[in-house]
């Protein structure tokens, strides 16, 4: 599914599939039997009607099985219905105002918007109000819909599970421009919601740009990700821990940058500061200066390009 979804959606979809599935199976059985009986008991094959007696067993069976099936469908629907009606106490409160022919949204701090902006992973409770006639507030992507009645006090809640925009419709014919009564729910990460919520501007900030920036950030791997993948690719992490623990063949890489290291050069002990040049040498010519207490076990990394070496050095420098 494209766009954001909400927690209740899966339960609604499952109920829908269950009921449709059962209906399709029953349709097939009933149609099949009907066709068969038409053939089997046509006048040609069965010219004389006969009286059929009562079979208690048959009566009980075809009462109990459908009752169980129907109760099963009821239970599936009732469970998700309860979930839909029980809004969590800590939900973000938004008042939705429907009128001919638009939606507006009012937040607890007085902020108003013509789009419903909500934070990711937070339950949101919508109090639905109409200024004129009956409307119906509908977010298809979230599988939620509720009548908006003048003087009434209906509500809805949902908990968005992913970021992005989704359509809001009016699902109750409310006059000439009913089909124009559309808006958008925009799910944004909490930090971005907070910025928007606290801003004085009544205008909705460029939520689209936020979302695109989020998406771009998720797409482009950061230097950190690339450095880490190089450290794995060239087997560095088999001999070096990155978290300060020292239970591997080589010294931990955490905190090494800027440290005074005692190394053995040509059999002599000297003390050096682990600067960038030292790190570079340690990686490209591991045998040139051996860290005291460790053996000459590190192979020069085969096939590692200068870019990757710089990336890894940059990463080690940050590993404090
Ligand atoms: Cu309407």
C-alpha cells in the first residue's frame, strides 16, 4: 500500500477478507448444489415427486454450522470495532470541523490548519463537529470513517504507522460541492510535528519538503553507514571491537584516535600519538609499527581503495 497506514487498518482488512472469503465459499457451495439439484431432480430424471421426511440431524447441523460461522464473523468485526471505539487516554486531541464544503482542524493549543498534520506513532483522537449538515469524515488509507452530525459528538481515533500524506474525503452526500470536500492527513516524524505545532504561523509549513528530505535521508547512506560496511567488508571487525571491549585479536578501535600508543618499530619501543597519519599507516602497513602487546597478525587490507581508507579513518576518529 502506498502512503501511510494506521494500526487499526490491518484488523479491518483481516475482517473484510474473512467475511468475503466465507461468502465466496458459501456462494460456491450453494450455487454448485443448486445446479446439481436442477440437473438431478429435473422432471426428465425424476418425474414423480416424493415426500421427504424430517431429519433432526440435518436440521441441527444446518442450524449450528451457520450460527458458528456468523458468530465468527461477528466476533472478528466486534473485536476491531472495540479497538476503534477505545481511544487511548493520552491521544493527541484534534477537533475536526466539517462544513459545506471543507474540513478544518483545530489543535489543543489553538492552532488551526486546513490539513490534518499528525506525528508518527502517536495516537490521535478526532472530535468531529459539523457547522451545517451531515458529513462523514473518511480516511480510506487508515480504514476509518465516521458520521459528522451537527449538534452531535462523534469521534474517531487512529495511530499512524508510517509517514506521508493520505486523502481525507467526505463520504456523506452533503450538497452541490460534496465531492470537493477533500483534505489531507500528513504524518510527519515527531520532531517535525513539534516544530510545526509550536510555530505561530497559521500556514502549514512545507510538509512536502520535510517528507522529501526524510525520504532522501533514508535513501542516501551516510558516511557512517558506508564506513561501517567497509569495516565489515574487509573483516576489520573480526579482529577489532568498536565498543571498547578488548577480547579480540587486535586492539579496540574505540578511542584510539589522539591516544598515546606504544608501538614496536624495528624491535624498539616508541611512543606515538595516534593521529591521522598513524591510523593510515596502521591500516596500509600494519607491520611497520606493531602495537605493544599485540602480534603481527593484521593483514594489509586487500582491495581497499584510498576513499574507503579515508572513510574508515574518519569513522575511527569519531569513535570516542
Ligand atoms: Cu460533506
